C-alpha cells in the first residue's frame, strides 16, 4: 500500500506526457461522411488507374480525356484528406507532410493538365505532332518526375507523424503502402490507391490518438 501513491502519480505523469508530446487531435471523430468521401475518391481512382491508356491512339482519346479530367478533380480532394488525417498533430514531420500534400496537389495538377488534358486535346484535334512535342517537352517531363517524389515525401512523413502521435499501425502501414501511387497508372498504382483508401478510412474514424494510447496503457 505504501507504493500505491507513487505508482498512481507516475501513471498520471506518463498520461500527461502522451497528451503533451504525441498529438493535439480533437477527441471528437471526423465526420463519417468525410471519411466515406475520401475513401470513395480513392476507390474511384483505382478504376481510373486501371483504365489509364498506355498509349495515345485516336481510339484512346475519349478514355484518355476522361482519365485526366477525373485526376484533376481527385488530386485536391486527396490532398485535403491527408490534411484532415494530420489535423491537430504537431511536429516537424506533420508540418512538412502538410506542405508537401498541398504542393503535390498543385504540381500533379499542373502535370496532368499539360501532359494529359492539353496533349489529348491537341492529338484529338489532328495536331498529333504538336501534342507529341508537348508531351515530350523537358518541362512536361520535369513535372512528371517531381510530382511522384513529392508524393513519396508526403506519405512517408505523414505515416511517421501518425505513428508518433500514437495512431495504430493500420493507417500508418497503409500510408506507406500508398507510396505505390507514384507509378501513376496500372495495377501498382491501383494497389496504392486501395492502400490510401484504407489509410484515410481507418485514420479519419479512429478518434483522438493520445486518448487511444492512454486507454491502451490503462488496459
């Protein structure tokens, strides 16, 4: 009985440290509707990644245009999902991940507008030479190389920030797996978007991370 008070005091100090150092995410959960929208956009992008043409013949033009216009809509929504996932989490990793998410959405949209929409319009309008020139231009190529790098930075830092805040392994590992999105199209990218759907759904509906850590320590 003599040691009960110090033990209780130590537990209180540990719980205070968890809340202070790990996260400041509000205890209330993110709206289920927001989580559903984010997961639905990821699943829709799975379909887009799988039907993305690997060449640009005249027959491919309609699908090509649908795919790249859809990506222009999806990219900022995904960035908002990452920001919502990191809401209330402090620290360098979370801060850089937020900035990288916004930068990725802007950079990817620029690349998609040029290499996707503009190229499709030119080739579909019987200006194939101009379209191919635009697609192969060094500026377009540069945009295409940088956007995947920003995405890798975003999800790696976001996953680390989530884990440091006390989040369970599922959203963190799923975020790391979503790095496959850097492949842009095809089955690998589709797997990446499935992983991102899991990360956003599980992460946005889990509630307060620090509270979860305290509950695990009490149990």
